[in-house]
C-alpha cells in the first residue's frame, strides 16, 4: 500500500491554481556523442508543475498541485529537491515497485526518442478525488484523445459530486506524441469541445493529419487552423514551434505569433527536454492570473520554456537574501524576464 504525503504546511486547504495529471519520471538522457546522464528529474507532469511554480513564489507556490509516485529506488536527493519547492505535491511512496524511469535519446534536429525503462503508473481522476487538487482552477492533461475525453468527464463528475458550486476549470490538453496519428484524428476532434486550450507542438499537430513537421510559419498556421472548427467559440489553439516561437489561434481573432524567449541567444540553449511541458504549466498559471488573456498566458509559457532549456534537467530556485519573496531562477527574477521580453517584442 502506497503511503501518501501532501507537501503543504498550510493550516487551511490552499487554493490550487494549477494541477497536472501528468506523471513524474526519473530520466536517463543519452546524447549523439554517446555521453549520458542519469537520475534527472523529468516527466511531463513534473516539467509542467515547474513551469507553473516559476510564477508562484512561496507561499503562493502551494497553488501548484501535482502527484509524485515514489518507488523503492527513489533518490533521497531528488525527494529533498521536490519538497523544497513548497508546492501542494502529493508524494506517494510505494516500496513494492520501482519509480517510473524513462530513457531519452537525441538524434539530429533535436528529435527525442523515448522509452520506459520501468513500468509506468498513470494518474487518473480517482487519484485526486480526496485531495485539494480536485478543486484546481486549471488542469493539465497529456494523454491520448480517448483518454482526454475520459479524464475530462471524470473530472466534471467528481467535482460535481464533491461540490456542485465549483466553477468550470480551465482544461489544457497536450496530446501525447506517440498517438498523434491519423487513426486518432476523429477521437481528437471529438475531445476538442471539452478543451479550453489545445497545445501540441507543430510536429504533433501535423502528425494527426499524416503530415511531416512544418518548417515555416505559414505551414504551421495552416495546420493549427484545422482544429478550430471543432472547438468552442471561447477556446483556442496555442501551438509550440520551437525556435520559431509560439502561435495563438482562436475563433474570430487574428493569428498571433510570439517569438521564442531565446530567439536572440540560441547559444544559451543547453537541453530542450521538457520545454513544451514547462510552457504549458506556465501558460495555465498565466491564463488564470490574467483572467483569460491568451497572449499573457503564452508569454508566461515562453519565459518558462526559456528557463527550462538553460541547463540539463530543471532549474532550481535560489534565495540570495534568505527571503522567500526574493526568489531567483537561474539568477534572475521571473517577472523581470517577462518585463524584458515584452519590451523586446514591443508589447505593453
């Protein structure tokens, strides 16, 4: 039986702004030159939680909700790093199994191959029913179209049973890369009416239609537009296009491109692993904090993705004055990065 610990010291239940139903994984990364790194914090849910956490310094950090499943081989150093984030993390220890581990191998053009090294433990709506995460104002899903529909229905039913007065949460869906195929396209279209923001990357979006990864903005726009007729009038596609930046498309609105954070400094990019997941977590928080401003949300996403790729693994906060509200990530205040980015792209 797994032991459950919620890493929140609040006397009252915190308001959760963001919750991920993605997994925690310990990564092994192998590069083109044959070198490799092990015991790297990873997983789509983890990267998304970090993206959200960048913009919620303690004690607001308790607004980040996620689940970490720990096996008998879980490194103590990683456990300490995760608890130090001061989030609403549900830490489930089960010594009868191994921690979910994955292998990441890079090839040309930063293509990442992935496989599981140990059995994975999926997160379902049942896992959050008796936790503060159920009341989150936004949810991050990374799964197949069929599972997205099932998770959303489960969330709606569980929230209604728990508290019928809970407002509708923001649902942000990342389709899982391996199942972005023409065979799953109709299921994708069927899931979209329940989704507030669809956020694949350009390669994943194209793969649904059996197309290769688009390499220019016009081609990316033409693919992203294909999803819009199946979405609600108040929903949007926020598509991630790597070095080209991010694209926002909504009904009855102009197409908006935001350049990537590291566009002027590509030499600062160290490892792109997890950048897309980090983008989505930050975008969720930006969307909630801004009252539904898609541009502001995508800017948060760009800043977070920029932070996540400046090192192997995830950035760690530092506190140079020993004050929690003076939190630095990679030596900078996150909102300073937002301000500088807006000035650079001439956005008020």
